C-alpha cells in the first residue's frame, strides 16, 4: 500500500482555564521562540479524543478497547457473561491463567498482598483473595477480550492443563494481538517486557502550544460554610488555583497506511478493508477537533471549539505548521486569532511550494468568523464539520482503493 498521511491543524482559543496541570497544579507551559507559552500535553488531548469516541458514540463499543491494569477482573466479567454459572473466584482464576498465557505479567498488588496476609492471620476477618493485576496498563480491544473469554470457557474444565498445550498458549497470544480496536490502531500499544505485543501508533499528536506569550495567573478563592452563625464571620475554606488563557495551535498527523495495517482485514466479517479505515479516520478527525481536556472544567467552564481547522491529505510526509508561530503573535490586530490565521495563510503556501507535492495534496478548511477569513483560499472550504469529515473520509477511501 502507498504511504499517505492526514495532517490536522487547529487554532483554538480557550478562556481562563487549567486544562492540563503539572505536578504543582499549575497549567503546563513551555518555552518556544524564546518566550513562555501555554501548553497542553499530547497525552491529555489523546485521552480526550479517546473519551470522545465513546461519549459521543462516534464508534460502536465493539470497535473500542479498554486500557487498565485490572485486566484480570475485566476478563473475568466477560467470562461470567458467557457462563453465568461460574462464580466470581472461578472466573478470576480462569482469567488470570489466560492473561498469563498471553505473556503479560500479572501479580497481586503489594498493599493487597499485605492485606491478604493479615486476613489469613486473622481467621474470620472476611477478606477475599485480591485479584491479580497487570504490572502495567494493558490496552485490549473488545474483540480481543471476547476471544480470550471464549478460550477460557473452552478450557474451563482444567485451565492449567489446557494452556500447557503449545497450540492453546499460541492461540491466547494470537487472540491478544489480532483484531485491534480503532483506538489501539490509532494510538498504539506498548508493553516494555513483551515487545511482540506492541502496536505502532498510526497517530502522532503534538503538544498544543499558544501562538503568543503567556504568563500563568493565580485566582484566590474563598468558600463560605453554610452553617456559620452571625458570630462566625469569614470563610470556611480559602485557596488558590492557577490558570491562563490562550489561542492554541493544535496538530496531529495520521498515517493512513499504518492505520490500515493495524486494523488488518476489517472490524466486521461482512465489510471491506476500506470501510473500517474510513470509519476510523472520520471518527478521529471529528474526535480530535471537537474533544477538549477537562482539567478544572467545573471551575472554569472552558467549553470552546476551534476557530479554524485545516486538514491536509498528502503523499509526502507529515508537516506541522508550528514554525509559523516561532515568532510569537503579539495581538496587534486585536486578539490573537486574526493574526494567527494570517500567519498560517502566508506560511502554508510557502512551505507547500518548497517541500510539498501540490498535485497530490488535498486541503480542506473549516473556519468560523471574520478573523479567519484569510484562511478561506488555502483549500476547499467546508460548510460544517460533518461536511469536512465526510469529504476527508471519501478522499481516504478513494486513495485506499487505488492500486499500489
């Protein structure tokens, strides 16, 4: 398959907020172009995008995965769903054996080991044997979990003996490494001590940074005790919360060829290879554009959407346009969106002329308001996000169907 990429660029203004905190509770930041910038980590926006798939029902639950250390408990629930006659300890035992057969490392967490030993030393304490957990977060698709649950039921009579057979152990590993969910195919999977289990991510997400200089601020707040009497003036609680506001440049690159390879022959038996890739691409574009990290959202209510989105489908290599903002925007035109849009409108044609392959590159633009008007001519303007998503999905499907 020919290599081709989807680049998604967005300008998004957020009001006073703390979308993504560092270890001190302050909004994350970085220095770029010699000045401090607001920053939202790639991990924060990837998690927001994954959550958006599920919360907004962009994808069916069968096309999504679960990332957890509690993989034994999750699998045990699936096993009991197939055979309700199994009790919880029996299902957990089956699940633990099958998970171990895949090559994943599991153990009883340290503090639970201590609790279990204490319970054993004190008869009648009523402590149940704690379930083992993976040593790391494990990302498994719904179909992988269903397959492992089916394998456990098949060998339920004597699961240890069943998994001693090399072919059954190999089946466990194969089930855990085929039929990847869309979110695994997009964002990848890494297991440090079992590299065969890894899945190369099809998506790379940049840390979002402000296009202008940003200094964090601090809000001093008080909370009043509702039961205070007149003789008890003052606050029941005081504190501070750090925040900033910014116009962010956001960027993600999706290797469509890698996504197709990760998804394999399709999510469903009755559909072509192209269909699930198109569905995944459309879900990603919509999810990345509309999602929003929720750090301190109850405090700041920072519900915004991008002012402008530019999507490129290219056959060369991913290209970020962040260098357009290496010299910070100063807001001399009133606010930052107008100048940021003008910067992009000037920079994109220049970089494409120098390095792009204009004949094979497709460009779509979604924009809001007069401040983004200068971006209108750099690509096909979409009337709305749904139109943009459908156009991108159609173009991806057509390229996938072309012979290599």
